[in-house]
């Protein structure tokens, strides 16, 4: 209510100022009356300003600066037009959404979201290095880039970048540095593997670590292609041991099936899948990806059709998008129109 009254008083004093200006000022009485009405208008403008800005703490932080107050005063002094312009600016700032992006949006981002973004960016790392044209990079810039890559946390993408540099860089010292980084990682993995393999009693955790280390080693690609298959088979052996110790734990079974399929040991992977399903410790959304792969690699069109119905019916919301795209592509291959 007070704010509405102030608007009425402001309008009356502004009209009074306009009347004095139109009629002209010919004596001291009229001059004093004009100064009073204009001063009252400025005072009411300040009061409205205080009420509007005081009701919004975020806006108060942005507006109450020395520069803005000085600008505000200079405009308000102008008779008739100044208070009206100033009041318009105040109302505009108060009721029009001019806020910047809140800093909390950056400070309180969910960690899972950040990890997802990081994985997306890692997927673009190799195309990005291709865009940088490693073959044409000057020696000093290439060395600087290698130093940055060396400080990165290790990931499968990192080994891909280093192999890419080894193939394309025209400078021998750049190639040698990249090879050295890969060799240091390989030596660290082999050292950890040797330490774990000499243990007389291997726990489930140790076996799980060994399988992951062998799996990582086979993708460093510093070894001969034949050794890659050997390392992958070793990873499969240790996952099978994990599965035996844990008496068919579903997590171990999933990892085991994953590694066996990579090693092209499809029948063994399918046997493990059947045992887990028959045991009752089976959660379909976690296995549907492998079921699609089994249906394709074992040419089981009946199983594939049954699974594909989930996609067509919209019921497979838990199926990853990449699996859906692959299934749709394979479906086209199976139809007579695409044969």
C-alpha cells in the first residue's frame, strides 16, 4: 500500500513541476514552489528506488555501486524528464529478468554429470589430435603437447593418442618420448602383475585386479598382435577364477562374459550366461546387451526377434542407445530388402 501511495505522490509532484515549467517562473515564490515540487519528486524517486531494490538482495548487490549512484543522481537532477527516466530505469531493472547465470550452477554440478562430460570429451580426443595435424606440428609445440599428455590420468584414450603420435610425427625425438611414456606404463603394469602373481594365496580382489591389468595391457598395443590375444586370454582366466571363488556372483559373471566375448570365446561366455540365468541371480537390464550379441554371434534369429520387440514396443528404456542403433542396423541386414 505504501508503494502505491508513493507512486500517486510522485505523479502529483511531477505534474506540479510540469505546470510550473509551462507557466514560467517570474518571481521568487514560483521559483521556490518549483524547487519544492522538483525536490519532492526526486525524494519520492529515491524512496521508490529504496523499496524496489531493497526487496531484491541479488539486484541490490549488482546495482548499489558508486558509478550507478552517480549516474542515477545526474539524471534525477534534470527537471521533469530526469525523475521520469530514473523511475523507468528502476522499474525496468527490478521487474525485467537481467540476472547473470548463478555461480551455484557451476559450483554444485553433480559429480556424475562431470564424469559423463569428461567421458564424452575423451571420446573426441583422437579426432581432435587429428584436427591438430600432428604431422605438421612444430617440434616445440609437439613436445609441449606430449608433456601435457604425460601428466594426464591414464585412460584407454591416452594410449590411442600416443600411438597416433608415434605413427604420424616426423620428429624422431617426439616419437621416442611417446614410446617412452607407453613403455613406462607397460612396465608399471607388468611390475604390478608380477607382484600379484607371486602371491601364494590370491584373494578375489587380487584376481580381479590381475584380470583388469591384463585386459589393460593388451590394449596398449606395444606388444606383437599375437601377444594381445595372449594377454586377453590371461584376463579371461583370472575372471573365471574370480567367478569360481565368488560362486557365480553376477558382477563377476558379467565381467567374465565381457572378456570372453572380446577373446572370441563365445561358447564359454554363453555357458556362463546360461548358468547365471538358471541360478536365478539374473537382472535382465544388465544382460540385455550381451543377449543381443549372443543372438548375432550365434545366429539365433528367434532370440534376436524377441529382443527386438522390446525396442519396437518402446519397453526397452533400459537398453543403451548404441545397442538400439546396432540392433536396428542388423534388423535391416536380416530383411530381404537389404540382402
